[in-house]
């Protein structure tokens, strides 16, 4: 879906994106370009695991909406993270039509900040077995900047996307819940056509359906399906004397499955695992860069005391980078053919495969206020795309604050209903 908004609306969204969500180096911990729940307050400490038993409300809103029914009363949460990546490119041969000569340089894109906001409202006081959720979520990001290197001919590529999400979870039985979410996404694309375009905005829709089932009193199963999100960036590509070309850019269709268990240590140990399958092969633009991808996420949470929990996680994902078989991307034919495409792959190289994370959750830091802290790192990796060599290593730090209110819930949380 592509649309036009008034200029003042684009200015507002652009300022909001730059001030709250400049995720231009977020490839460091993303799957392809998408973050999923890897940077959210509690899930961030558990490797993003959250499909069956999310420990923060943003993860339920953005991931499996059926799990929203696990959040009672009225809750509001704000989270942030800082991401730092070292991204090196060595170009071994010239690309004459792109005007690129051999060079070796570190990307000039600085470390960046993320922000994620969510609110949930339990409707049980109205006699409805449902929970509503609304969130403003960082969806995707990738970027490199070599404009300070003359041999790169102004090579710079940045992609930023965030979603306004409305989700609903409904209890069908005591054990089974279902959910649905609608995403209204805004994205900004700059590049990757080597000093031949400007930043272009667009918006698009996406939806997801989820289910969650309590298999036993200690074990939960969850799953979701998420549609593609289709952007068309008008006049985003300017190549030589040719007229400006539109760029078709789609986020992939995603499937997720998860399991969680609390049977150990008298219920004080939560073990969980998720699998995410990303269908890049059906997504415009990204199918020229990535193969379909599987990500395996493992997380644990140990409740040390009534108020303190430790978290840890490990993630392994397929290296999604595909061999070059086509010479166009997003509907735009590329000069320099296959080497030109491989050069663009080097700008979107999501090559890290192993990540470790850790975190801590503090409940009732103040009455009704919880705090989460997390950190993680992606192991260094290298790859080569024809004459373009890349290497990547990264780390991140994040936090979240959640306010819980009993008002509106038939299951009070032990905090005052009076304001």
C-alpha cells in the first residue's frame, strides 16, 4: 500500500522517527532487517523469546497478540535501547557504472537509540474476556554510510521503519486464547543506489493472527502468522540519465512458534524457546538480498526473590545472504549487473548468527512500577559477495519501565485503584 500524506504530517513523522527511533544500525541484532522483539524490555534479556509467555507488554502487542490476555488491569510501559555496531567493507574491484573504486572503510553510521511504547487495558471489569493493546514499536532498521570515502562515490544506505500497532487478545476458554493485530507502518528509505537518490517516506499496512494454549499448568504453546508489509517508495531511484524509478520494498511474511515451561525450581524458573521463519523469497527488494531464514531463540528467567529476576538468552539464526541470481532490486535494473547487486548486498549484510543476552527484572521498584534492564552482543562474522567483503560485530544496552494500575481489572494487582 502506498499513500500520500500532507507535508506537515510527513514532517511530524520524520521528526518523530529521528528523535525516537533512528534504528539505522539495528541490523546488528535483527533477522534480515526486522527486529521482532529483540530490543524490548524483558524479551531483550531473553534473546527476544516471547511467543508463548512474554514478560513485557510490548512483546505481546508486537509479537503473538493472543498472549495479551496474560496482562491484567491497566499497564503502561516505555523502553529504550542503545545499539553500537562496527561495520567494515572492503571493495576489491571497481564498479564503473556505479562510479565506485576499490576502498576499505568503517561505516560512519553512529551508534543509535531505540524507543518502544505500549499500553494494555484489561476488559474483564466489563464482563469481556479480552485485553486491548496499543504500541509504538521499532520494526526494522539497517544502514551504512561511506560518504566520507571518495572512492565509494557517496555510498550510503539507510532504512528505518516503525509501526503503530493495535492488538486484541481474547480468552476463548480457560486454556485457549486467540488474538489479532493491525500494524500501520511508516518507513523511510535512503539509497542504496550510490549517491543517486534521497530519503523517501511511505506507509503500509500489516496484520497478524496468534494463538496461545496452556498445555498443562506449567507449559504453554504459542504461535502467530504475520502478513507481508508492502511499501512503494515513489521516485526513490535515480540512475544516470534515466527517469526516476519507484522502488518496491516489502517486509516478509513471518511465522512464529514458541513453547514455555515453569515446572522447575517450584515455578521460579521459566524456560522458553521460539522459532521464527521469515519468507524473504516472497518479498520484493529483500528477495534479491536474502534467502528464507530460520531463527532459533532460547531464553531463561530465574526468579531469585519475590521482586528480582535474572534473565539470559542465546540466539542462532541462518545466515540469510543469498547468491546473486538476478540483476535488479525492488523493480529497478542495476548498472554493473551482478557485481552491482552484490555491492548492495554488502550494504544490507545481516550476517551475525550467534548472540548472547542477559538482563534483570525488578518488580515494584516503587509500588506498581517495574524496571527491566538488558544487554547483549552479536558475535563477529565476515562474508564476501563477489568483490565486496564485509565484517560486523555489535552490542546493545536497554531498559524498560512499566506502570501497573488495578483500575478496570477484576483481578487487582495489589496497588491502589485511587489516583
